[in-house]
């Protein structure tokens, strides 16, 4: 099974393979189709990945790099993009030099916010594998209900992610609603 999984985990899905486009319903956003062909079979993998562009932080669109999407582990700060936060840090030789430019309340805010980095691990989300035997003439459309049922049985990860990043729900709620897919590593390590 490991060799089989390596065939699809090393590549990003094509943009038009998003089931929100295939089914014409945005509730399927983030779920992608991977097609693997062999002489005897066609394998369909239904797998979750962050879309290339996603509205986060009060509808500010964020472009995710291909490498980020491929790795599938996303770390973001509550209320503010970690990428934006770190841009300021990168202008300085060290974190100490950066911190010296901040007043006391800014330092406290930075330390408090770093405690609440939210991790979204797409790799923990179960994928669906459908094997079509070519000799039987099976087609993907024969399995549309199975695909929809699988996706609909999962939490709406993108909605949960958006809500926790915008502080509409807390991290504990996000962890519970996402079945542990969205969580705080800091809280897990400190057992708070």
C-alpha cells in the first residue's frame, strides 16, 4: 500500500480536479480527485488539500505555495497571517534585534500570539480510494454517491479553519469540531 500512496502524495492535484468544480457546489471545496491509471485499473483518490487560493482572515485572500499545499501542514496565527508576521522578523539579523524595536505591549502581544499558532494537518484527513476495473466498464459517475457521502461525512475543515483564525470559535472548539485535524501544538505540549 505504501508504494501506491507514494503515487499520489508526491503531486498536487490539478486545479480543475476540485470537487467543488466537478459537482458545482462549494461545500466540496478542498476535496480533490487524483486519477491513477494502469493497464487493468483506474484508481480514483478523493483527498483533501488546501485550495491554491483561500479566503482567510476576514476574507483576505491568501495564495498558498505549491510546496505548502504538497506538505499539507499549515500553521497560522489567530487573527493574522503567520507569513505576514514573519516578514517583519526577516528584515532583522535576529529575533532579539526585532524585539528591541517593539514597545513592551507589542512584545507581550507577540509572545501571547505565538502561543496560539493553529496547525491544520491535512495529512490526518482520511482519503477515499475507489478502484475501477476497466474490464467491467466501471466509471467514476457510478461512484458519485459514494464520493459525496465520504466528503459529507467529514467536518467542513475550511469553515472551521476560517472560524478559528478569525477568533469566531476557540482552538478547543476547532479541535473538537475537526476531530483533531485543526489544533494548537502549544496547547497539546503544555496540556492546557
